[in-house]
C-alpha cells in the first residue's frame, strides 16, 4: 500500500495510459509465486507417481488462470488504485472472490495435494482431509455462510477501513476473499470429491441464495449520504468522483456486476441440470421399454403354452 502522502500524487486512472502501471509488493508476490510453483510441482509429481493417469491439463490451466487474475487484481493496474478509489477496490474484490476463487475451485488443489503425496505425508493429508473439522469446513452450508458474512463485513463495517490502513490486514483481506471464495465455489464447480455433493438443482438454489448478499451490500452503499471510511478522508484526490459518489459507484459495481457474475455462473449449472435430466429420462425410458419387452415375451410364452396371458402386476 502506498504511504498516504504519495496517494494524492497517483495519476488519474487511464485505461491506455496507465495499463502498464504496477503495484508490486513482496508478500503478495511471494504467495502468488509460491502457490503457482507448488501447484505445478504437484501436477508434475502426479505424473511421476501415476503416469497412466496424469494430472488434468484443464485443471492446471484453471489454477494458472486464477493466479494470473490475482496478479492483475493486486499487483497490476487494478491494484495501483485499490487504496485510492473505492469503486476500484470493489472491482478488485469481485475479481478475487468471483473469478479467481472459482478458477481455484476448478483447479481442485485439495485433490492434487492428495494425489501428489505418498507414504507418511499422504497418510497425514488423508487424515486431515478426512477429519471432522475438514468435513465441516468443506460443507456447502459452511461455504455459503462464510460468503454471506464476509462480503458485507468487509464492505460495510470498520474492518474495511482497517484493511486500508494496515498492509498486513490488507493482504489478509485478499487471502480471505480467495479462501472463502474457494469454499463457496467448490460445491458449485463439483470437481473435487465431497461427502456432501450437491445435485445440479441444489447448486442452482445455492447460487440463488447468495445473490441477495451482493444486492444488499450494493444497495447499502448506494444509500449512503456521507463518507463512511475515515481513510478516504485523508486521501486528497484532485480527480475522480466525490467521496460519496465513489461509494455509490462501488455499490453499483457490487450490485450490478456481482449479481451479473452470479447469474452467469448459473448458466452452466442449468446446462448440467438439463443434461442430467435428459440422461435420467433416457434411463427411465430404457427401463420402461425393457419392461414392456419382458411383458410381451411373457405374453407370447403364455400363449404358446396355452395359458392365459399374465396381467399387469
């Protein structure tokens, strides 16, 4: 985070002029680079342990895409202005919890950890992931509740101001969005094994239950009539929206963009649901056809034997 005296010197956002602006920091770079290296090592390790069933390239691409989005959101042009204007911070948060976190879930890091370990390490991982605590943490209700609490807590309370004022708190805020986002999207993506899998219909309901959270947070920000975060009162911008206008813009981003992203996420869930119902319908039709064929055969056998044809059961 830039020191306060320098904040006023940050140039106004200009998509083309400042597209290459950076906000490189040691801790985020270490975490992003470390997570990427560990994941790639795990994928390579799976290929060595089980060459007949190597790690999915699609999952690897999803995780690398997530890390790229995190890098853009925190250390490139979006991250440059996250301490200066509220609406940019809101864009950053949506990139982390909606986009990057869902891609992390598609990357199935927990399953990769299980497959990439052997011996005592593998037994330890299995014991941890199979524990009662892991079951509770990985339960869909837990992911939904954490999402319901986190989004308004980090946008409507003083916790947001603390994150702006403290580098460590700010880094932990980003990490919280990724971890909670992963737990939220994990049952929706449905890639990793789960003791509480959701049917496609329940996945749709699950997403619908989360929509009011973004709507409420956005509308609460749109209804404010004064600056609610003291930090921004110390940032003497000479450009951009007013303080209240900035809050309203951030609220609109959360409401419109947040709900739109959630609606887009429902589309593949609906597609999976329709396909599952089509498969189920074909199975039922096949079973009925087989039963009709058996009944017809029984009738022919009875007729050939000179006995009354069997009636319906």
